[in-house]
C-alpha cells in the first residue's frame, strides 16, 4: 500500500466535506478566446476581461462551481506568474459565487501535438478541440527522469493554495493514459502505450499532493469504457469519487451503482453530449436526487470548437446539433429551454 492510500481521507471526513460544500453544479471551463489551457494561463494570453464576463454569465444562470486545467509548461516557465494568475482567476470566480476545481495534469490531447509555449495557432476548421494540449505532455509522462520536476510543480501549486477556500477540490489528473488522437496529426504509440505511465504518474501525484496536506479533497476520475478493469486504483486513491460519462441516463446510473460501493461522495466531472443522449433534461434531475456533483463540458462556444462532435461521431449530431457548450460567444443561449433547465436546478443547489 502506498503512502497516498494510507493518508486517504476517511469516509467520515469526505461525508463531512460533502455536507458542508453542498451539491455542486458546474461546468468545465475555458474562455472563448483560448484554444487550450496553455493559452488560458500564459501571461500574454491570460484574458481576465473575458473570464470576468463569462463567469458573470455563469453566475446569472446559477452555477456554483467550475473545473479547469492548469499547464505544467507555464509553471515551468513562470511559476510565480502562474500562481498570481491563478489567484486572480480564483478571485473572479469567488466574486461570482463559483468554487473552483483545479486539475494540474491532463493526458487528453486531441491535437496529437506535444504542448508548447507561445502563440498556439488557430483551431483547424471543422475539428473538435483541435488545439488541445496535454499537461505535462505525453513525452514527459513517458520519461520518468522528468518526474522530479513534476513533483516540484505539484508540491508548489497544491502547497501554495492548500488552505484556499476558493478551491473546493483538486482533480489531480484528467484522464491518465488517454492517448487518443482525433486530429490525425499523430498516432498513439502501440509499442509503448501511455496508460501504464499515466497510472503510475497518477499514483505518484496523489503522494506528492498529500505531502503538502491540502485541506481540500483530492480526486482523479475514472474515464474510459474499460475503467472497471484498468482504473479502479484511482477510486481507492481518491478522497471523493469522480467519473466521466457522456452516455444516456441508464448507462450513467449503472456506473453510479458500481461507484456507490466506495461509500464516498460522487462527482461527475464530465458530461453533456446531446447527440449521445447525455442531456440536461434527463441528467440534472438524477444528479440532484442523488446529490452527485456535476460538471458538464463547456460554457461559451469559442476557439476549442467543442460544439462540434468528436470526429467519427458526426452521425449522432445530425442537423448541426451542438455536442457541448451552452452559450454563443455573445452570451446568448444555444438552447433557451436548456438554460431554463439549468437555472431551475442551479437554484435548487443554491438553496442547499
């Protein structure tokens, strides 16, 4: 048993956190002007004015939480500046009544490119999330000689904000081992699959984060269709359980029924894929009834182009139906009835 598992929160402490925090209804966030999280957090492209505008729109709907990723390369280049920008971001969120879930690592890089600093380039027309960049990057995940630097990053960022009430939970690693490439710029390395490296790094990341004793809970979500055979260790490491599901409600319920065995609060940190049957009208009532925190994908449509379907999923989104995102770039709803549904359930969350 690792030290990270030995120091996992007790079920009672996790339940107390859940009772104090209440039902979280949030969204995964990138401002419309950012093609990826590198562009969000770099000094030259950190767009606080747009963030302020968009989080005010989110508050007007009633959201009380958001989830967003960090970028290791930005910390490596400018650790002090990144911490300052995180602080400003947290301030905007707090003024709008929105708690923040921060995610230091992420293997999901649909672009197929390694992350880089500087101008990120424009999205590829017609391609979902074509500029997505991993953190720290798949090459670094595979290179264990680089991991001491990753440890310094985790200890620095988590340690700096360990007592910050504006952060409600740390999602330490988004989709460890995800080597899918949707833009076809590159192919997964069949000879050296990413998954074992990602899972090993996730294990270490929990230990590094626990070493600085954050007051917020730690989690990393199960995410793949094969999660029951290759990702259950993430559940055992996490203080609160989290998962991804873009499937219809019966499939989501079946997954939750299995996750209940952990006897922990549950967060669905990614959902909403309209053409696949993951919709506000079906899912929000269930999340509310079960008090499952929920963070759908996308607030304002922008440079990520996540309104478009994943490549290969176009038949599920016939007629131009948006896959993700709630608002047009001017703040008007994609679907006014859907926004009304979110307002209804967000108001319930705000009432406690």
